[in-house]
DNA sequence: GATTGAAGCTACACTGGTGTAGTATTCGTG
DNA sequence: CACGAATACTACACCAGTGTAGCTTCAATC
C-alpha cells in the first residue's frame, strides 16, 4: 500500500500576500463558475494550497467573501461614480446621457470579473454579502434619484415619482449589465446606446 | 440503549396524490425559505414522510423541481396572459396600460407563492429549471415586443428598438414584482400605478 | 380473518464540504 | 550550519445531504 508521497509544499507567503492570493482565487472561481462553485475547498485548490492555509487567514467562507466584496466594492463604486455624470449640463443633456450609457457599457465589458460577482450576487451568496450589495444598490439609486431631481428641476420637467424612476432605471441598467457579462455577444454595446438615442428622439427631448 | 421506537407510518397515498403533496411541500419550502432551503430531505420532512418515499415518485431533486415548475408555469403563464391586454385599444391606450399595471400588481400580491419561485429563480436553482424560466421570460418578451410594435404601428409612433424596449419593460416589471413578493410593504401597488400615470403625463401621451 | 401486494420505514454506504489538532518543512538569522 | 519561528501539510472527526437494499406495515380482497 504505497502511501501517497507527501504533497510538495507551496511557496511560503506572508499573510498579506496569501490573503490577496486567496481573494484572487475566489474571484477567479466566481468569474468562471459563479457563486455555486465557491467553497473553502475550491479556493484552496485554486490557490494550490490546503484548507488549513485558508483558515489561517480567514474565519470561514462567509468572512472571506465579505472581504472579497470589501475589496471589489471599492473598485466597482469608483468605476461607477467615474462613469456617472457629476452634474447636469442643461444645454446638452442628451449627449451627456448617451455618453454615460456608453461609459457604463465600456465599464462592464472591460472588467467583467469585477462586475459579475456584483450583478449575479443573489445566486447562492451568503446573506451578509447579499445585504451589503443591496445596500450599495440603494446608494446608487439614491444618486440616480438626485440626478433625476436635479435634471427635472433644471429643465422644468413634469412631476415624477423619482424613487420609482430610480428603481426602474437601475433595474434596467442591471438587466443589461447582466446580459453584457453573461452573453457578451447578445447585444452590441453600441446598440444599447442607439436604443437610448431613439428613445430620446421618441420623447421629443430637446 | 433504548432503540428508538419505530416511526409512525404516514398515511398511505396512491402515487398521484403523493406526487401532488410532495410538490406542494416543495413549494411551501421555497415560499418560506427560498431555493436555498430546498432538498429531498427537507421536502420529505415537510411532507411528514421519509426520503425513499420521495425517490419512489421522483428521480431526484432536479426532476422534482422541474415537475414543480411544470405545474406552476401553467398557472403563472395563464395568469399573466389574462393580465396582459390582448390587443391595442387605440382610443384609450393610457387607461388600458394603467389597468394592465394594476392587474399585474394584483396578480403577484394575490398569489406570491406562485410568483416567488419564478421571480427569485436565479438563486440556487438547478440549471434546467433556470433555463426553462429563461425561456418563458423570452416568450413574455416576445409578446411584449409584439404589443409594442402593434402599438407603435397603430399610433404612428417613432421607430424604436422594440427588442431592447421589451427587455427593459420586462426587467422593470420583474424588479417590482420581486419587491412586491419580498417586501410587500415597501411600495403600495397603487403607487406603482400612479408612477406610470405620471410617466404618461410626462410623455405628453395623448 | 388470512393473504398479499403496494406503500412506508430503517439502516447503511457514499459524497463533498467543514473545521482543527498535531506534525513536517522551510528559510531567515545568528 | 544549526535552530527556531513561520508557514504549510496530514489526518481525523464531524455534518448534511444523496441514493438504495431490504425489511415492515397496512389495507383491500377473497
């Protein structure tokens, strides 16, 4: 009974680098197989290491995913804020809107590994992670609502339930974000921009 | 060592009734705990029966959930088709739209147990079930698209990417459907109707 | 009221994942 | 070049779920 030869030791890393590496491994798994495939065991395997190594850095899968979100959230929100307009340019609102859509599409397609875990979060995520993402979503809606109100005020638009409108816009954005991430060939990004343009024309927006 | 007393036998049922009962049990679990809580074991427990009973009727969890979807899909699509307008009434399109929204809201709030498994499906559902629901979604989008095109043709609306528009409308509808099912107190149904009404006014829809 | 077949139950073997105690290896330092 | 701290590995006990073989009970029939 040839007892299996001892496993070759993985390169030794200080906790900080190990931590980074493990988070990268988790991200790679999520990007490849979705949240379904993620487990302490899978992460250890992906990193070429054994489970106790993972436990030496994180207290379990929940805290690990939370830490991952912690790291990715910053990047994602930064990208998002950069893509959204900062204020309303009344004279060229349409062009600004189109440019924003274009930026959002580019943002997601350029870095799907960042966006997939966020857009697909409901599927099998631990509750704390899901709650956190929902909180972020709420923040984005708040910002969207502020933009809407500012826009309506400046352009003298008619009254509108801006909370509902913000929900709707974010829902649509997420829907197409999900498609961009999961079936990148389904809709060309520019087609989405064109659709918004047509909509603006249809609305007779000046 | 007091060996546990033999479990009391559950009422004997012919396969058909047992099948129905098990599907009901699965539905109750999904309605209560979401897809996360569903397993052969949990379903057997919920039905007051042991696992082999479940296996005598279904080949496993996948087929069981598929059968459940089979049963619920019919009801759901029937309700949905009943709620959507059948044709375009050009002279009172706005009222028809408002009525449709009202009907959709009523449909979901009246029977959340039917709609929760569909609206929340991505979370932890076996692939075949998810694919099936996605197919249904595609059907609904197709219908929505036909309505849009008919409406635009009749009312001489401007050109629009109706595929994108249908995606958007369904995405918004699902978003609010999910909220209605998960946080019924967040938005009053009538508020959603009002929002659509305001939107129509804002569009200067005649 | 005995028989018997359908419908349930128990018990077991298996899988894949968790978490940890104890041991082996590496590598920087003196 | 020896040693000790840091880092990794092995091995185990545990859990929850799966799927099945074989035994038990029930109830319809004669």
